[in-house]
């Protein structure tokens, strides 16, 4: 018969000590999560800026184009430019809102309904890159 015997296989649910490979996978996942969270915060700030500046820009551009339409003889051209300006501004606001929601869903963060929570946090610390709900991958 076969004189060479194999050692018995021991199956466990979790290894007693994580291997170097497991640590490196966890570390890569944690870094990816932190990069994703930074993008989320970036688009949260952009969303707030575009919301406030976008509404003001639409109103100011309306006043400028209406004034130009009544002063200059080329009314149709300024009407077309006004419409293009409004569509461009709305497209920027929608894009920032879409990206913000996309990153929020990826991070599985809860939706915020109040305006107070939509304002960006201006305090940026080097060590505070973890989300506010306390989810942080262990390394």
C-alpha cells in the first residue's frame, strides 16, 4: 500500500491568527473605503456650493439676459443663450447631486432630509477620515 500518509485536515471557521495576506487585504479594503469616503465628502461640499450658488446664478443670469433682450435688438439670440445658461447650470447641480447620492449609497450611509445635515463640515482633520457612524475597518 501507500507508505506515505498525509496529515489530517483541520477545518475551522476562523483562523486563530490572521495571516499577512489577510491583513494586506483588510488594509487595502480599508484604504479603498477611506478614498471613497473622501470622494463622498468632496461631493457633499460641491453639492452644497452648487445648490446655493446655482440658484443665485440662475436669478442673476435671468436679470442680465432680460436686460439685454430689452436693450439690444437681437432678442432671439439672448433668449437662446439664457435657456442654454439655465440648462447648463441645472445640469451641474444635477451632476453633483447624482454623484453625492451615488457615493452615499456605496457607503451605505443614511439619507439626510434636513438642511442642517446637508451643510458641509468645514473642520478637516488629518486623522478624522472615518465616517461619523463609527464604521471603520479593523486593520
